[in-house]
C-alpha cells in the first residue's frame, strides 16, 4: 500500500514535471510502514515495541514533511494547522494503544493512521498550492471516516 501511494505521488510529480519534489514519494512509504508495524499486534496485543517504533516513524514523517515543505513559498503559519491536526490524529490513538496495549486500542490506532492519510496529503499539498486546495483535500476526511465505518480498515 505504501509503495502504491508513493508511486501514485510520483505519477503526479512526473505529470507536473516537478522532479525536484521526488523526495515526497518516501513519505507514504514510511507512513504506511509505520501503520503496518502497529497492526502486527492487532489480534493479540502485546506489541509495545512496534508501537514505539511506529511512533518514532510518525514523528520522523512529520519532521520530514516539514523540512520538505520549507522549500516552498507557503509560510509556515498556513501549514501549521495541518501539521497539528495530523499529529493529533495519529499520535493520540498511538499513545493510548501503547499505554493500554489491547487489540481494541491497537485497532483504533491503525484505523486512525489509515484515515489520516487524507490529512497527510493535505499537509503536503498546502505547501505547494493554496490553502483552499488543501482544505478541499481535508474535506475528504469525513468521507474517509464514513467509509472506515462501512468497511474493515485493518
């Protein structure tokens, strides 16, 4: 899933001929890898080590995207709300899954990671477009949550 998302991003970069942005293709690969690490203990729990490593990867992804986004003209003040929303959405369930390491909490952390891909996309987009486009992407988040209720995310 991570490779597919990375290659899809590369396809957009190729279409727009912005090859200097190819490093963004690593973001979904790393992020989905972290989600996969969390899901390994979903059935039985007892995966605190994986959750801690995934948390480190989440934080790395946040800093990595912020570094890549700084190379654009969009001021940080417009990007910051997207970063904060993304961090809250992925880190809070992860901390809870670490503290109370049960299959239910792990499943919630995995689900939060998967649906937060929309927020991650908006966070990357806000640096390269205007806030309106990033907000349009963010409007897909309720749809992602709704679909996650209809279909098994994990």
